[in-house]
C-alpha cells in the first residue's frame, strides 16, 4: 500500500478454520483476459524480422486509458485533497495532506466513529509520487518492492498484536497461533495490488497514472470490461483480477474519459457449506482541493 491504504485493508493470514485480516469486497466479474506483452507495438520499431506485437482487446482498452490519463490536465492547486466517498453502508470523507501525507478521516453511519485519529504519513506525499519512475519495467519493480516493504510492516504489526493477545487467543482457540502464516502473493499479484491502490490515490501525476495502466496491461489474468457501469450507473471501464492466494477478486472502475477512479470493489466467495460471501465497495463521489483542513462535514 502507498504508505497505508485508507480503506484499511489488513494483512491477510491463513489459519486453520479462520483468516485474520480485513478485506472490503463486492463481486467483480469482467471479460477479456490479457496475456503479458513484452513491449508495446510502438516500441518495436520497423523491422523485417520482428513481427508487430498484436495486443489483445483488453490491452487495447488499457492502452487507450493510458493515453487518456497522459492527456489529463495538470493537478489543481491546493495543499489538501478532499475525497468524498460512500464506503459500504456509510459515508466517508478523507482529507490528504499532499505535503506530509497525513490523513484525516470523517465518517457518518451506524456503528462507525464520527472521526478517526489523524493518520500521520498515512499516504505517500505528492513529491514522493512525483519521484516514482513512469517507465513500465521500472515501475513494476518499484511496485513489487513497495509490496515487500509494506508486508514486512504488516507482519511486524501482526506479531505485536499476537503477542499482546496471546493468552486470550490460546484460551479461545488453542494451538491456532502455530498455524498462522502470511499469505504469499505472486509477483503479478503484488503488482496488481499496488497498482490498484495507487489508482485509488488522487495524488499521482497524469504520467504515473498512464504508466500504471500499461503495467496492468502486462499482467496475465487481468480482465477488462469496456462498457461497464459503477453502482451509480456512471459509464466505466472495469479492471479486475482474481488473487488465488487470498481468494479475493478486486476491481477498479475508471472513468473512460478522465480515467478518474469511480469505484473500487473486492469480493471473497463463500467457503464451505456454512460459509458466506464477503463483499464491500468504495464509491467515489467527488475529489476537490483546498488550502486548509476542512471541518467534519457530517457534524
């Protein structure tokens, strides 16, 4: 995650008869798998011996999104980015400090606090995003490295939590700690997870968003639906991928004209005879900028 995902996805852990972790999800079906291209047709150049690389239908859509993202207008002025969202059954407004990465979170809904503690450095800063390479190969390497660093931090946090609650865990589920182990993602899974999170964040510059779509086009198993709609009925390009390690299907819905994220969803299918599917969504309503931290809009 880019210094912490505001949707607060926790480290997934496999355990006997249980899974430790938090995932928000909703069904993410799509069509048109994309095999990995080694390069783009434009980069091949003229050659009498090298055939032109034919992109799949899904890859063509992703390259079209990349071109649209590259042409997006420059980021508006304002230190603080204000994101109004509907997360599952409650409203949420997230405020990101583009200079420090601090995050303020305001909420309205049954059973949720009206305001969360300020998450210091909860997001990458705008300067940090601007330093990320937009060369697809280098960006892929960066995303994998980022996942590794965040996984280490998540595992350390889990270890502290387990140590703190060890007696209670043993009392209610004897022997469960010995069976817990981090779930390992493939390299492609790490890249999709990180790209998915970066697309959520409004701070990356247009060139970086453009590069993210090219990286996604190179992941086998990524599915694209060009004529999808989000939960509000807004036209969208739906990009989804199934993570076999965590049994999660994640999808991001992008505005086909601006490439702005409209919605992100996850879905975990029911497991076993008594299991039930887990689903959730983040629906993005507006993104604005201001030069001061706004007050809680729900009070």
